[in-house]
């Protein structure tokens, strides 16, 4: 039974990992659109590099903050 419990835990961890990666990608795309909309509202022309960088920082901070 210990082997089955270990395999069950392994499968559970892999599924959780995949789900978190998918949610991180989805939240990155949503945050990218929010950053672009915010820059447009502020009247700032943001280049793609800075939009991706700011979205990545926001998503990383929210994922790290949500894991605690």
C-alpha cells in the first residue's frame, strides 16, 4: 500500500504542477492586456519589451504571494 500511496502523491503533484503552469500562462496574458490598457489610459506609449516585463513581474509576484 505504501507504493500506491507514493504513486498517488506523485500523480497529484504532477497534476497540480500542470494546473499551476496553465493558470500562470492565462494570468500572464490577462495581465498583459491590463498593462496595455493602463498604459493607454495614462497616455503612455509602452513598447512591447516593457509590457512583457511588467506583466511578468506582476504575475510572478502574485503567484509567489498566493503560494504563502
